């Protein structure tokens, strides 16, 4: 049985995604502002898939480290919670 629940990304897909996000962070491009990083951190903190490890917070759904997901604009949530929360806050 897998360590992680839900849909599995292949190792190649994970490495490709990690490389892309790491390049963006190193370049300093495509970085979320502090408010968006905080919003994403809060969403993950209340999520059933939030997991803490010795290497930092991880998403138990996809197995990815969370800090790059919070910092990078191209960081995605496998359950689309980042987008859902935006839609909810934009509704009057
Ligand atoms: S990335 Fe999505 S599924 Fe994973 S911990 Fe954050 S909110 Fe939950």
C-alpha cells in the first residue's frame, strides 16, 4: 500500500514538477506575494492531507513538499483547494 492517499503522480512527474518550481524559486520569478503564501499555508494547515515530516510539511495526497506550493504561483493543490478557497472569498 502506498504511503500517500489519493491519486499518485509518477516519480518522473514529481521530479519534473519539482524541477520547474525550484527553477522559478531560484530565478525569483512567479513567486506569490506574502498574503497569498499565508492564505495557502492556512488552507493546507486545515486540510486532512496536511502532514509534517522531519523534512518539513508535506501533502499526504500527492507526497510533495508544501513550502514550494505556497511560494510558487504554479504550485498546485491536487484537490483544487487553493482555487476553491479563492472562489469562496471572492463571493460577496
Ligand atoms: S496541497 Fe491541497 S491537498 Fe495537499 S495539504 Fe494543501 S490543501 Fe491539502
